[in-house]
């Protein structure tokens, strides 16, 4: 098979993996020979480097052949898709060619499992090793690792890569048993634990002066939402555990997308995209705003409110905590005010050392006054008790009901 045909298959097969934070924008396509600028067919996506820069990556699978049969995956053993595989040399050549032409700044490499986990991991490592050691490739490399692979092979991946990830896929063993019977939550966590340990060792070695040591700086994972009955509480509790116990940099929430030739036990429709968005917001609250999982979801409300963001939802359930005086409140209290982000809280903290804040000051900070007004006390503003207690407060922020069209277009 021609390299270009393989690239089309293996770049397309890799697009379902969200854990390199590829941008979700619909790409324009010039493959019909009209116009210029299509990158979709060549598998180029975007990710964020640790310093916040956006970088373009060649995102491919080494092969879409797989001996596993995960129901939600288009590459599963029983799927009827065209199969292809790059050789190690082909994957290296493609990366270097794209890099030299300035199309990409790095590689995101994943793979279906061929023969067994160790054999697959060896192939993935061989691509990264050849790039680093033979071609002195200094671009970004993100490698997807396989929990069942030998610890030595996962460690080798971490030596060559800037970021490594293991996909958890589903939050509980019961869900895995149903949808990915060959996968095991305990094994995945063990592998994450080993990676955490190795990453910490490498950080210490660097701190002790071994500046030339090349090593991944973090690990991440992806979970698929909406493929089964797992609740937002299941996902967020698991994420909380992964951040605390395994020091993951990110958990990516990927809305299940119906695949061609899908297994009968999958839902026929994708979940609303807003669910993915709300999970990212809740995840952000846990990592940067000091919220505990049980403040966001619990057994009585296992799923997030899709109509309003989780911080606003928490504030409306805890109205007795408001209004907050922005001149005296502690940073962690300010962070809980709907409409105030981390940057604006820090700006408020420095402004209030010198002067009182007014509504116009918040407007200058581009804070949504509409959102913040019921929850804050400012020099020229005190919300009325009636406003804060009003039954209609939630309705002010939720999307307006829409009249259904009689005739769908
Ligand atoms: S192991 Fe990975 S590639 Fe193979 S079927 Fe499962 S999700 Fe797909």
C-alpha cells in the first residue's frame, strides 16, 4: 500500500483519541484540488506544550490492527474497517519529512495492539528511539503507552517522550467488563503508579544537576463519556483519584461518537457535547479552584446540570455563602464567586490593597456583571436579599427555552 494511503487510514483512525488536546474545529478540505490549506487528511492536530504554546503534531496510529475488541473503538478486532500499518522506518520518515517542511513540531503516536502488548510497545518505542537517537529529533513527542506492557518498555517510552499517556477509557471495572473486556482498571492504575514514580525520580535527577537527562514531564489519560451509563460523578471521582494518587497532568473527556458498523450494545447517538464541556469545567474547578468532588456531584445529583456551569450551580445551591465582600474575602472564597476566574481573583487581590472596587472596575476586568452581581458586595453595590433568594435566579442564567420548529429542516 502507498504511504499516502496508509497515512489517510492511520491518521483518520487516530482522530478519535482526544488526549493530545487536538483542536475541535472543523477543518476545511482542499483534497478535491480546489484551494489550499487542508491538513485534516494528513493527520495534523494541535496540542499545548508545558509552557502554554500551541504546537502542531502529526497524529497517527502505527497500525489500526488490534487483537482487542473494545466495543466503542473503530479499530476493534471485529470491526470491518480497512487496515494498514506503518513500518518503524515509514513512521520516522513521515515525521522527519513533515518536520523539515515545517508542517509539524512534533509527533503523537498511538497504536492498535498487534501480537501482544510488549511487541506493540517495542514498535512504538522504536519509532521514538530512532527519531531521538539516530536523527537527533528534538521536537515534541507524545507516546500512548499500553498498561499491559512490561514496566521496562513503558519506562523507555518515558525516556524518549515529552508526554506519555495511558487511556483509562471508562471509570469503573464494571464498565470496562461490559465495553472493553480485555482491559483492567487495576493494571492501568499500577502502570500509572509506576510512571508517576519514574517521573518523580527523573525530576529529582534533573534537580541534582543531570540537566541533559531527557524524560517525559507528565502523564495524561482519556475517558469516553456517554458510551454507557457511567455518571459524571463516576468520571469526576475517578479523575480526582488520578490527580491525587498518580499526579496526572490532565484527564481528557471525550464524548463518545457513534462509529460506523457499531456494536449493538452502544447507544445510537452521541451524548450532547455540552456534557463534555461541563465535565471539563468541573475538572477545572477541582484542579484550580479548590472544589471537592462531592461539592460538585454526589449520589443525589450524580450528573452535572447541563444548562448552567458547575460553579454557578454550586453557588445557587449554597446561597447562604453569598454575597461575598470582595474587599475582605479570602482568595479561596473569591474563587467560588460565579463569573470570577483565577486571573481576575488575583487582579482583585492586588487592586484592593490600594483602593475600593466598584462595578465599573469589574467591568474593566471584563467580568460578566450580569453573572457576578447577585453574589458580590462592592463599594457601590450590595445585592438585595430578595435577588439572591429569588426562585428565578437560575432561570436568568439558563438558556432560554426554544420553540420547536414544526417542520425540521
Ligand atoms: S485496545 Fe485500543 S485500538 Fe484496540 S480496540 Fe481497544 S481502544 Fe481500540
